[in-house]
C-alpha cells in the first residue's frame, strides 16, 4: 500500500467535506455498496484505492450527493 494513494483520497474528500472528523468516519466506517461493500480504507489496503479515487473524482465532477455513500450523502450543503 502506498501512502500516496491515501493522501490523494483524503485530499479529494476534503474538497467535498471540510470536516476532517466526517472524512475519517467515512474512510473508516462507511461500507461502499458500489465498491463491493468495502470501506475506503479496506480498498486502499487491498490495492484498490484507485476505485475510491474514481468515486471521489466523479462526485466532484458531477457534484451529486448520490454519487457518494455514507455521511457525505447527508451533507447536501456541499452540493
């Protein structure tokens, strides 16, 4: 696992949510149905972090809260 991918994921997540506590909660505890029900951290540890990057980049591009699972979905003020 590279630290670079985790940094990229966190940086992208910060563009959607400035509250670091919510980001950590999302990274560690939200099971992402569209990515096999795994958390972002689980995907990073299994060398599938690029899938999380793609998910976040899509959400940033589309600005659709439905694009992200978990806590981000409830933060409609961002969109």
